[in-house]
C-alpha cells in the first residue's frame, strides 16, 4: 500500500475525529486528499504526534470520537518515549496509526531503524493494543476494530517507499492551523454537551 492510499482510507475514517498528523510529506499528502478543520498538521515538529495526541486524549471527554495520531517511522523513532508514556497514562480514546515505509521519506529516503527494530512490538511491550496491516482493506478493518479498544491502540501500517508526485506544499500558517483546529474542537465539544 502506498502512503497516499493509506491516507485516503484514513481521511474517510477520521472525519469526526481529531487527527494529529506528522510533518512534511505525510501532512501534504493528507491535505491533498482532504484538508479538514479536524486535522492538526504538526509542521516542522517531528516526533511529537504521540505527545500531542496523548495530551489531547487525556484532556478531552472520552465519550467523543477517539483522538487519532498519524505518525511515520522516522518521526516515531525520533521520540519513541511516546510509546511508554501513552502506555503508562493509558487514555481510552487514543489511536496512533504508524505508517512505516522504513525510510526518512521526506529527506532523501535514508533508511530508519525500523528494518531491525519492530515498532509494533515496541508499542505492545509498552501496553498498547496493536494490529498490523499492509493493505488498504486491512487498514480499514483494523481501524474499526481498534475503535472499540479500551486503552491506547496502535495500528501498524506497512507502506511502500516513495512520496506521491505532484503534491502541493502545505503553506498554511501553523497559527491558522492551530486556530481552526481549536475552533473545530470547541464546536464538537459544544455539540456533545448539548446532546449528552
Ligand atoms: Mg518513514
């Protein structure tokens, strides 16, 4: 499965969810599929998807749709502490999707450690419920399965090397991204409070 194919599935499945997305090619490709107000692109903030998503999950009402993080292997390996942190704090409403292509895809495709370090096992050892997929059908099914999990969930997706061609740079000001995401969160909360 290509990253863009995985992101097409995830964009559809996460329409009602807060989504924290890693920087560079992953953010650009997701925005090219769908640029939603529920997307929090962490531009230039490599390694922080797990941190931000865990913090959001802990701070949000867990009756709301789960917080979804979309992370890459190079970025996760920059800050692997997010796995024991999420496993220890164990929010019920956290789903971290790792799209592992085995390389630093946005910076020349040098290999990451993921060929010899099993990132799914690392997450499982830290207390996350995990599933592993390498097809879009598998991704769709495992995502739905993990939505029902109590505690932190980790969806390992094996993707092909390479970035989608012809994708525009994501030039939205990070302040604007934060503002629209915050407004979206407040609106969702308000609707939830009215209907609870
Ligand atoms: Mg990668």
